[in-house]
């Protein structure tokens, strides 16, 4: 519960606690983010029960909800060996670690706000194909998002994924296994900590080559500063 609370927008939490404002419950991103956690937790719980990786529905829900919330908030805690889980559950956790929590919190990942903007930008593009002359804005709740912000968000998401795959390729060239390279790269750029395979919840990155650890360090730095800041610094030095 506290992992979840700490992953919400700090400004909205302040308004709720200090000013008794209910604005957080009116936020479309808050509702979307909360629903996403519930859906992902239920999907994994179903998968654990039917693959006999849980003793009961209660056990499955506790395991799935803790791991999902820990991963999506990029806290990095674990209460189960997720390496032993079915592939479907592992892929859901990979989705969660890249999704991230809300902007205005200290979590990593792409962030729920950007995902929300992407969803509405995609919806607008589909509507534009059907109605080319229509003026269809992108909104987050009642807030209008201008085109520049939409473009910036989409470029960030693409850059995030490209960086993660480049690091995966580099790690593979160093002899790191595909599971460890891919999950380790996504875990590093999202700042979530554990990946899967040797670097899973019950393992670590000790067996990665020294150069690989250095590459992952840079990737963690990029993810923590949200890429753009680092690119701006490099661009200024270039000039």
C-alpha cells in the first residue's frame, strides 16, 4: 500500500493530505494507473493459479500484487522468485517495469502520464484517418496537451525503447544471455533493480562482465535523468 501511495504525484498527495483536496481522485491518469495495477495483478494471479505456481487464490493475489506494485513503482523489492513463474507472468512484469508510475513521483520507467498521452495520441490519429478535417485535441483529464508536448512524449518513448535495445545488443555481444541482457537492460533504464535470469529477484549482476556493468551504469543514469537532460548536456558540450 505504501509503495503504491509513494508512486503517486507528490503535489496531489500534498493537496489531499494538507488541503483536504480530492483532486487526485478526479485525475484521469490516477484512475488509469490504479486500474492498470489491478488488471496486471489479476492477470498474473490467474496465471499463477492455473499454472500451479500458487497455493491458493489468496496466495496468488498477494504474490502478484506485491510484485506488480514493486516493479511498476520501480522499488525493486521482491517476495517471490519470479524466475520460476510462467512466461506470461514474466512478460507482464516486464511491461510493468517499463510502464512506471506517475510523473511527479520518484519512480522510474516511462511514466503513466506519458503512456496516457500516447494512448490518446494514437486514438486521435485513428480518428484523423476517419475524419481528416476534424480538430481532435489530446487531453489529460480537462487539460489540453499541445502538439509540441505530444511530439516530445512520443519521441521520449521511442528513444527509451531504442536505448534499451541498443544496450541489450551490446550486452549480448559481451556474452551475456538473451534473458539477462534484455531484462537487465530494461531493469536498468527503468531503475527497477532486478531483472530475470541470473539478475532476477533472487540473483544479481555480479556475473556480468565489467564493461557490461559500466554500460548498465550509464543506462541507469540515463533512465534516472529521463534521457533528455543527458542529451542536452552532451549537446551543449558538443557546441
